[in-house]
C-alpha cells in the first residue's frame, strides 16, 4: 500500500502548477459619450508615453499643455505630487479626482504604459484612464 | 521444538506516522491542484517598480488573456478558456458580455509586457463594447509568495 501512496504523492506533486502571485490596477471603463465638453477647470491632464527601448527604464514621458517639461517616470512622479491639491493649504493644481489620461503611442510596450499608470496611482490620483493611442 | 535457521529481529519500523504524513501531503496537493486558475495563460506580465497595485478583489470575474507573439505582436486571445484568433475581437466582446450577464462583475486583462499598446487598446475597446461599463483590472506580476 505504501508504494501506491508514494506513487499518488509523486503524481500530485508533478501535476500541481503553483500560481504566481498577481496584482492588479483597477480601472473604470465608462461608456463613451459623444459631444460632451469638459469644464475648463476640469480639463484632463494628458500624459504621452513612448517606448525608447526594450528595458523597463526605456520610457519617455511628455505632458500635453503648458507644463514644465517632464521626460521620465521620476519627473512625472515629482510633477504629480508637487501639483496635487493639499488638503491643508489648498495649494496645488490637481485634486486627487482630477481626470488623468494616459496616452501611449501605438508601439509603446505594455510594461511602459503600466509603469506610467503605476506612477499616477502611486501619487494617489483616482480618476485615471488609458486613452486612444497617439 | 525449536526452529532452525536464522532468527529474525524483533525490531520493526513503525510505518503508521509516515503513512499519515504522506496522506496529508497527498491531500494538500489534491487541494492545491484544484484551486489553480485554469483561465490564466502563462506569460511575462509587467512588473512596475515600486508597484502601487493591490491584490485583485475576490469578485467573480472573466479573464481576458492576450497571447503574445514576437516583436510585440499578438497571436490571439484566450477569454474565459476559449481560444480565439487575433482578428476575433467581436468574439471577445460576446464572451465577456455573456459572463457579465451571468454574474461576473470584473474583467481581468492579462497581457505580456512586450505587447504593443495598439493591441491592448483594441481589446479594451472590445470590452467597452459590452455596454455595461464593467470594472477592468489590469493584471501585473506581484511579489513571489
């Protein structure tokens, strides 16, 4: 009997696939509404993302609008954090619920788009969408 | 009358604890092999630095896998276990819609880190086309646990 038991043990050990831990970024997917105009003070912040290589750090960032130049994920993080409305002093330009649109190019690697998304989430913004490719 | 020949030792190994442990191991592996999610496809998920991601909620969901090919292109999709060709975006919408109507509350999007964004966007639009504004979970690689 012990032989059969060991065979069963070996079978299940070999057949078992351990699942790698996975995490996620939640993103709401609202229906498209044609013809609606955003209020001027609630105009989305558009972040252009482009891959410049195959490494995780080979990503270039650009902001659409009259903002100081931002070229890297670190710069984006600093920009988003420094311009966030402070609950104490009410300084800053963007509330946490300010709409932010991440706009990768058609050839941007998924990991680079996700890295930009991660930076925005990490800066505590909550209204984030992945936009049409630029 | 006395027996002839060699005398056998009176010491026997007690097999009972070993069999108990072995059965416990079997039960463990049986249970673990049942909880593996069969809907997911092995791929190299994005792993952002200092990830602000969290564990996916336990809500009922449908998994959309984008199967990678070379140079950031894709071979097709696996949606809730159904294998589809890369051109079958309409079928992606149909299957996701069926699962959402059946009680699923979220859509888990899994894509390889090398996949070009154009393909990801097409799939997101296919999911958006279900018309019920589902909640999307962008799946990334977490820490090894």
